[in-house]
């Protein structure tokens, strides 16, 4: 990689820079959702913890947003907790709706653009008791919740993410059995995937219709947040590995994205039915990216293994999650959505590590690949690092630390890591310097 190319890592004018969180992982005391119930059963969380008060962001959000402002971010992605808004079926908690209005306005006062996620893994207990996403009625229940949020907050929100990582909800909860309800049923996996696709489409229409009907002056931008792992064959010369990589990519990535693009619920999740409300139901694509998955046909998908049939290359750099660090895969996953001709926001990209030097290297190397995708014609509008702060990392508990801000879980003290200041410098310049690229070996 030439020095001339290094000097050209400048991002588009008006680029949005920020970080992301989710309600259950940072707010604390989300006692009305199905994850909270599952945690209390014991034996599910790897480090033996429960989410508890988490980072107490529910009470400390203004302090946290002041830190966000000091770190130079101009966008912040967070989620609204459905079970706070609707703790019992049909019962709307006005106090919690007002809380989220205060959250949004606290960002706007600091000139930080809110990007709001409506569903990030958690269901209200009452909804889960009805079967959760297995129940066909879940689609309409989610649409009703969406309309309530937009009716009450739609005058202050521009960017909406409908559902965070819908295929991970299906994979982790109904195929691998790692997340609640811990099922390993292929038919249920397909059913949940279908309902999550339908729910997105109805949510998209509901947002636009509600904003129009209420006469709000904001023009909403609505997208899906899709984790798009880069699937590749472990042995590119072995036909079985090539086929398996394509199959995994088709099911985990293409089926959902193509479904939104065409409005078709294709097999094996549906019967090929066309849904008018689903077709082109996105104004942008939110891309979450963490790793490459190498398909190894010699490993069979077994429920008790709780993992996809994959292999991490010997000697590869890995994160504390055990995921391979492979920045070039980020480029390939980004470019895979170019065909949809929609603006793209990177809604999550980050690393779990106790070594912040590794985090700095991760950020620089991945931003290099992001810039490469922009150079090659992808319309990327923004980037949000995962995560703003250390948090409750679902089934991993608190042990895995993703944050550019360190959290002391005993005192709740927030302390920006060096990576936070490196990121602030990139944001300030809207560019990566040649020195930074060389220091962190950003070339492939």
C-alpha cells in the first residue's frame, strides 16, 4: 500500500460518527422483559452474572451524553425498551414514554443526532408468554407498539432502526439455543425468521404513515439493522466448503435482505409469497459487522455445540469473544449490499478486548476498509462503534468489554480509554492520518 493511498483516507463531508448501546445492556433494571426472567433462572450467563443495574444508564444518561459530546460524536444509536413502554399488554406507561423523550432531547440539546432502535433482542414478558416471535400475532403487536412510539415521539426522531439483527434473534434463540427461549428447532427458526421479516415491513410502513397522519415536520429515515458476517469456505478448493459457505450466506444474510428488497418471503422461511408492505421497506441499510465465518463442511451443525460449523484459522488474531479479526471481510460484507442501491450506516463494529491497543488497531484497520468501500462506490453515511461503554454482553455477562469507555461496575465510574481519544481525533479530522495508518498497520 503506497503512502499516497494512505494520505487519501478522508471521509465524506457530513459523515456521521458515533457509538451505539442497547437498552437492556446499559440501562439497568429492565425487569419486565424475557431476558430478565431468563437471567434469574441461573446457569445461563457465562460469568454467573445478571444484568441487574448494568451501567445505570437509565439514570445517568445525561452524564453519559455529556461524555459523548466531549468525545466529538455527532450521532448516537440507542434502543427503546418495549417492555418499559408497554409493561402489560395494551397498557402504555406514559412516564416511560416521557423518559425516552427526555433521552432524545438530551442528545439533541448537545447537537447529537439520535438513531433509535425499536427492538434490540428483548421482548416484554407478556409477549413472550404468548409465544414471542413464534406467534403470528407478534407481527401486529410489534406494529402497534411502533405506532405508539411514533405517535408520541415522532416529532423529535428522524432515524429509526426497526429490529436489531433479526436473524441473530432467530439463530441464537431458536437454532443454536444460546439465547432465550433456548430452542434448537429448525422449523421454529424458519417461523421466527419469517415473522421478524414481516414485522420489519409493517413497522416501516407504520412509521411513515404515523408521521404523515400526525403532520410531523420531520421526514423519517427508517432502516433495518442487519449483522452481515462474511461467510467464506475454509478450504476454497473443496466444493463442499464452498457450497456450505454459500448456504450459510444465503440463509443468514441474503434471505432477509433480498426479502426486504423484493417483498418476497422466499423458501425455506416462506412459500415465496409477495407482500406489498414488505417490498422496498427501507430508506437505508444498517450494517453490523464483527467477523469472518469460515465454513468447514467436516464440522456438522449440532445443537449441543451451540455454534455454527466453522473454523478459526490457526494463528489468527482473535477477540475475547473468540472471533477472528479479519478487517478485509468488513469490506466484502459492505460491498455485498451495494446492489440494493440504498445509503448505508455502519450501526455496529467493535471488539471485545482488555487490550486497548488491540482496540485502537481494530478501529483503524476497519475504518480503512470502510473507506475502501466508500472509494469503490458504496454510499456510506456514518459509522457507530460498538460500544460506547462496557456493558452486559448478553449470555457472556459483564466479562467481555467492548467499550471505548471503561465502566467500573462497582462505582459506575466512566473512564474513556485511549481508543476513545484516538476515535475523537479521527472524528475531528474526518480522516485517518498517514501516521495512524502506519502505526496500526492498516494495509491489508
